[in-house]
């Protein structure tokens, strides 16, 4: 039954434009989470670039002696050699990225859950539907956010380039966008999109699927209610599962995005994500795929905790039903 136009104007914004409201609310929650945990993301990215075998074969850094080893020494090295605030280098495109990424994935997942797949009469949502929904939501959100993710990864490596005596590539976020666009065209902004959406599908299968499944299991099968305790327990589980599933694809994604490119925008180190995977395993061993796992997990867990607690709270404050 349609709502009369006069009555519709009196409805809260969250009810008049539910999808737009959820997009904005998730973007706000993601911004808070990103600012709180970004230093760990920077540390993780630096760790993933250490000992890159393909660079040695290219001759770009065969004589380079990596100054960092391990998460703590990497973080301390950044503070000592580049400055404390450099722990947030690249945070601006990261926030841009999460506004688009989180908004896209949350709206997509809820649309799939509520409209396409639908819950059963007892509010049960089968795990297989949640898995498919989580993966599809990650693909949509990450594809939309790929240009901002590309800029974030490349800007995170600028401090390391400065220490190595190499010229800085960008003067800021907007210059980075403009330079990538001029060198590679529109297509250049989606460099590394394949491993990026592969990672996003795995991470969201871990994050969205685990959070949704654990939360509703606790609400339906335990004395716990839909409150901050349930949200906290669910987010802790989702952060761990997302890190385990997403770290290998994250390593591949970061390396492809940060590799040097020719004038046509083609990578000089890797032909594809599969080629990068093979080179990493052959040159550095299987565990190279889990470089940066500790900071990734330590970041993903508090990120997930902050995001979900903030998101659920601002939904409640805005008159939107719980996730």
C-alpha cells in the first residue's frame, strides 16, 4: 500500500530513503573504524612488500636491505624514521574508499538478504545464502571502491620510497588520482581490481556472513538479546574469520597495485593475480601469503568491533532496524 505524498514527507529520512540512509550510516561507521585502526593497516601493507622476490628479478631493489622485520619493528621504524603522523599516511583515500566500499557492501548484502533470498518465517537465514550474499556484496562494494583503494596502497608506500632515496610519486590524494588517470586512463584506476574483488569476496564472506550468522544464532538460541554484548561477540568472531580468509588475497592485491608500470599502464612484475601468487610461493614460500597476518588480524578485529558497534548504534539512533 503506497503512502500518501503528504504523509511521506513527514516520515524520517531513514524511512523515506532507506538504502541511501544505510549507505551513509555505514560510511560514517567505517570512517570511525578506519581512523582508529589505520596505523595497523599501514604496518600490514609495509610488511607485505618486504622481501618481494619479483623486485629482485627486475633489478629494482636487489641490493636493498629491508630496514623492517616484524610488526612491532616495522611500526617503530615508521615512527622513528618518518614521524608519528606518518602512521596515518594514506588515510584520506582510505576513508574515501571505505565510504564507498562499506556503503556498497552493506546495502547490497541487506538487499540480497531481505529481497532476493529472503528469510524463513522463523527469521532463520541459511548459511549458504549468507555466504553467497556476503561474497556478492564484497564484489560490488570493492569494484566501486577500487580507484580509492589503489591510491591508498600507493600512498602508503611513499614514506618507504623516501627512505630509499627514490623520488615521491604523489603530492597528495588528488594529485595521485590525476597522475594515475593520466598515465593509465580510466582503466588504470581499476588496476588490480581482479585480486581486489577476490579478496573482498573472501573478507566479506568472513565478515558479513560470520557477523550475521553468529549474531542471529546468539539472539535465537541463547539468552542474549540484540544488544552491545551480542554485537561485540559477533564482531570479534567476524574479524578473525575475515583475516584468515582474506590475508593471502590481500598480499597479492597489495603487490599488484604497488608494482611499477610501463607507459601503457601494464605491470612490470606480474601478468595477473595468478602469476603473482605463483611467484610469491615459488620465490618466498607459501607462508609469504600470510605476511602481515598479525597486524591484519589485530587491525581487522578492532576495526570490525568498532564498525559494528558504531553501525548498530547509529542505526538505532536514526530509527533504522537492527542489522
